C-alpha cells in the first residue's frame, strides 16, 4: 500500500473559494483603469505608420477622430474613404462634423480640442491635405497624425 | 442571546465570483489597451489674402520636397531619409558657419512641401525626422545650459528654462500650400 494513501474514509474538505471574488474583482478593476472603451466600429482599414517622436494624447474627451483608409468591406472598393463616427463621409462633411462636435463641448475646451487623424499608411497625401484644409477652415488647428511608437533596435 | 445570534444565516458568496467574472469578461471585450499616440501638429490659421512675399533670405530656409514617388529633395539635391535629421540639425545649429545654411538658430526655417501623390507613410516619416531634429537640438541646448534634457524639464518648475530653449530654437516648420504635379 502506498505511504500517502489515507486509511480512513474521511471525505476531503471543500476548498475555500471565498477569496476568489476578491481576486477577480482586483483583475476587473485593473482592466477598468488600464483600458478605455472601444466605442467606434471601424469601417476603414487603418494600418498606422510608425514614428519615433510620438507624444501621448492627453485627454480622450478632447479628441475628434477622423479615419481615412481603404474600406474593410471590399464591396466598397479599394479607394481610400473617410470615416466620421460610424459612417463613411466625404470631404465636405468634415466642417459640419467638427462644428457639431464642438457645439457639444464646453466653450472653454474648444481651443484645446485636438483632431486625431488616423490614416492608413498607403493613403496618398492628397486626401490628407484636403482634410487639413477643411480643418483650417473651421479653425480646428490642433492636429495629431496618429502613429504607433517605433521601437529602435 | 447567543442562540439568536446563531440564527443569522451566512450569505452564500459562491456565485459572487461568477458575477465578477462576467463583468471582467465584459470589460475585456469592450475595451482596448492602447493609449493614442501621435505626431502633434499646429496648423496655421487660414487667411483669405494671398501669402505675402517672403522676406526670408534663401539661406535661412531649408527646403524639403517630397515628390509623388516618395523621393526626397533637400535644398535642390536628392537625399535619403536617414540623412534628413542630421541635415536639419546642421541647418538649425549652423550659426552662420556654412554660407548655404542658416545664420542664426532663431531665424532658421524648415519648409516642407509635398505632392498630392506622396504616400502618407513617407510624409509621416519625413515629418518625424524633422520633429526629431528639433527635439534633438533642443535637448542638446538644454543639456548644455541646465544639465537636463528638454523633454525632462518640468513644465511647472522649469517654465523659464523651457521658454528660453524655445526662444533659442523656435519651431519654424512651415508647410507650403498644396500643389498637384504627380499622379494622385
């Protein structure tokens, strides 16, 4: 007979799991603090360019997003399109979009509003230049070319 | 008394973990980890009047051109992207030594012009190199003056130092109005 085998028919005690919720809650709070909500459904592909001099954007509430890239759904073709919120848009919609979004904000915040331009690597500068011109027309002068941090090796 | 206290039943917390797991999974699915990062740009305000003739002397301006084939032309001669940063640093810190580059750092201008057919990737790379050049000269100057990198200066305590560095190396990166030459 094995040395470790218990001779008695005593049942094994139940594992105490009362601390399990605490552990899970800890994990939960970590994720709540460290992440942000995904609130937009992407309709265009945006593979970001890489850059070494990127800066973190301070406040998420002070951002407008403009996405540019080839549509993810191939039935819309491959020409780069602009996406504002959850829908495709044209270059003429940008002025109205920024104005509408600014109206929701506190007036004091408007000069600090940054436009985050998320454009695909393959996009040509023509469309980007047009967007920049539109932004200048509505006086949204803070722009950020969204890029991922390049790791130097 | 003792017997009554024993009557309070223990709350079963066994399913608490399930609820917490459910919440955890919800947050895992709906959130993203990445903090948005990007190259910050300040666009010039738009004006109706045509731009006035530049009074800047040619030597103060470092002309950077990117064509539709993503080729780089700096001061009239082709250059590879990895040499652009050094060239810009040389221009900014020239202080009148080289007769083709700027006279002082405060008057030095970098002019960036791109074509409508330039790829966004190339443009960001060029912009990144120019920004890197500005950051480098500012870092070096700050290191020399205060023994601390410009990026490490405290925005509250070292306000004057930051102002001083910015005054010495103002970020004069001008972008030309768009033109269309190459194919879109």
